């Protein structure tokens, strides 16, 4: 099935056209019809008046293509222009043009007009058909044009991670019903999904498509799902595959359409999928900006959306460049970030991401929607590194060991943890993977070359040397903790859950000493790097901010936010004054 959204000025006959094509009223699952070839198409129809633009965008954003309408008796209107601009900003490239009410006036002037208006857009090659829903004239021709369009539409990946934006939702008792457009992936009865932004796990009880129940459904489809005990669900929320998306409140974007980033308002609404989220905008370069979102969204690199300022009626299309952008707290950091982003494509791949981060877990790349590049250095099956960065780390390690030996010739080697901190690596395993002759690892310390040995040469690592070591007894427990925190990194498990995971007593202490967990308080256990990630999120808040604001931004409770802020205070990265916190710009 393909999904087509209608667009055009209110009163230009969009809904009547859908009824003429399908014989059905546009409903919560979208009216649908079988085309001459046997293909199926569903329609998402929303009001076309100015006040309904957010509702129209909620249905238009996930759709495959557009049916753009202009009435023969009125011609091109302001709302038609706004819809066309929004479609361009969203990157919609496929569509059919329809001149409606062909029985009320000569359709030829409107046909010329609509072709002229789309000539400079992605819809410039779209077929145009004159049609009358009242008399039925042109309906067959329009159906054939839609059929030819459907044959050109890309086929989505059935194995892709699911992200179903809810454009309609209601709850009756313990049962919740949502309707939306499944753009890719597959949903089956019994599947467990995350309901964003809260990140709560819900289970699919029933699936409806084209008015019929089914056991599974793939994209692109209009679907109706029922969930049990999901709580309140509103339009704009999303159901996503667990562990497959990055939940974030801060993104760097490229503006692809409309005004330059510096001319955009500092407060705007981001429309992405069916969500409409208030954002703060910080211009970086001429076509790049940082957005701070007032709620968490599950995103991938390359996701597209629309920035809209209803008061100024300005819009801009955006493409997500980074879902884990670095903090910008030092002088000149914003300009340096703009220069970096200027070299990135609209959809960064794994090579671009790995160059910025240096070393990442494979799972972290997946969360961003990327695959490891072919030339990545594979480490112990879990980690991948950028080749140039890995060579640089080896050279720095050799320098550190040489400096240590020169300053303290009779002292033992450098402890793994000290090397990890100096090199800025997230795991001691990575330090061990760096060590190769003439460097050596002995009893948890790194030693430099013996006197008279050849100088250390940068080379590719020998990861099998690390893989041969048996995992520590707490490794499985840490992996279970990692799964728990995948979609809610700042919601630590309670004491009962820590006991279920096997992270108590000596096991927790050993994991902490190994740098495998971050314990910032007796009852707050997170993953390594959570403090730096929290700092990145907090950098997007107005300064100063309260613990409650920090908790909202991090998606956690006030107690955890306070514990994190105290931890960051101890590191000198934030400071507290008169009940408020701010980033330490000198830290």
C-alpha cells in the first residue's frame, strides 16, 4: 500500500475528490482504494484552512506522495502556496496535480497556473488532471495517474526499525487506539514498542489496515493499532522499535529550504512526523543551526522536518545532522562547529559520525541510523574506531609512556585507568586494544619500549589479543543495564532492579572500578559518559536553570537531576548559585 496526502486551499474539493476515488469517507485510518494495476493507495485528508496547517503537516510529513489540488473556479490561492512551500521543505518529491471542480469553470487556465507554480519545485514533472467529483469526469484518468505514480514510489525496507507517528489517538478505559502512517519496517501483533517521548514499553494488541484486521503490516501503510494499559496517548507521540533510535532534546540541523538560519526566529515550532515541538534556535552558520527541543524525540541522522513561525509565517526545511552534538561552552565553539558542519552532507553516514566521535560502540551508530564504514577499525566485536583517530591515539599512547619513563625511570608503567582518562577513551578495553609491540601491558599497567628497542610505530590494532581474555563476572549484568538505559539514559534502575541485574555489592564495585558503570550517588547508577551527555543536553538550556528544568530536559526526576548536577559541580563543569545552576564556561 502507498499513502498519499492531499494538499491545497480549503474548499477546493480535496475531501470530495477522495470520496470520488475511494467511495469512502476519509476516516481515522484514511480512505483507500485499489488502483487499476491492483496496487492499493490510502489517502490522508486534513482541512486546508490556515488554522489547520499543524494538523495538515501531521498527516503530510510521513506520507509517500501528495495529491495537490486547485479549484478551476478559484485558481491558485495563498494556502495552496503555503502547502507547496511546506512540501518542498519536507522534501516531498512525488505527486499528482488535480484541477478540481472542472464542471464549475473551464479547467484550462487553472491547469496552466498549477503547472507554472510547481515548475521550480520537485513536483515540476508531476502529471496534471482536470477532474470533477460532482460529475465523475476525469476520475478514471486521475486514478490512472495515481497508479503510474505508485509504480515509481520507492519501496521501503521491511526490516527497517519502526517509527510510527500517531496523527490520531484516543483512549477508552484500558485500551488505546492510535492511527498513523507506517513509513517503513514491520509491526506485528504482540510486538513490544516504546511510546515516545516517555519511553514506556507498550505491546501491540491488534492491527487494522484498510478496514481489515491483520497479524502484521509493513510500510508504507495507513494503520490503526490498539494498545493495552498504555496510559494517555496524544497525536504527535511515536511508537518506535526499542534500542533503534536516539532519544534527544538537542540536535544540529541544516536548513534546506526557506530563509537563512540567522534570519529565523529564535523560538519556532519543529514539525517532524506528526509531532509539533517548540524549539529554541541558535544559528551556527548560514545554513546550520542548533535546536533545543522542549520534549524528547526519537531521531536518526538525515531525518527531515519543517521549522515554522506562525506569527511571521516563515518556514524552513531542516535535515538532522547530529543527534548527539557537542557542547558549545567555550568562546568560538559555535563558529568552529559551523565550519565542521559545512563539510557534512545532509545525511551524514557512519564515516562522518565516526570521524567526529573517534570511537563508538556499534550499537551507538545504529541508534543514529548509521552503519560502520568499511574501513573502520573493529575492536573486540563491540567497538569501532576511525582509522586516523586510532593511529593518533596510538601515537599519543607511545608519547605518554615515553614521557612517563623519562620522568620516573624506576617507576612501574602507567595504570590503564590513568591512560584511559588521558586519551579520553570510554573503556579500558580500548586502551588494552591499543597496546602492541614494542609497548606492552602487564598487571593492568602500560609499559613503554625497553631500552634499545625499535620505536613504537602506529599500526592497526590486534583486537584478537583483547577478545581472548574472558569477560569479567559482572560483564553480563552491565550489558543488561545497558539495555535498560538504551532509551532512557538518565533514568537509573532502582535498588530492586539493580539486584535483578546482578549489580550489587562487589560486582557493582568491581564494575565501577573498571569504568564499566558510572555511580554518581549510592542510588544512582548510569553508564559511562552519562555525565558528559548530560552536560551536552544542559548546554541547550537557558542559563541559569533550575534542577526541575534540568530534570525535564534530561527526561528524569528531580532527585536524579540534582545528583547529576552535584556530580558535574564536583568536576567543575557546572556551578550552583542561589538555587540555580549554570554551566561553568571556564571549565
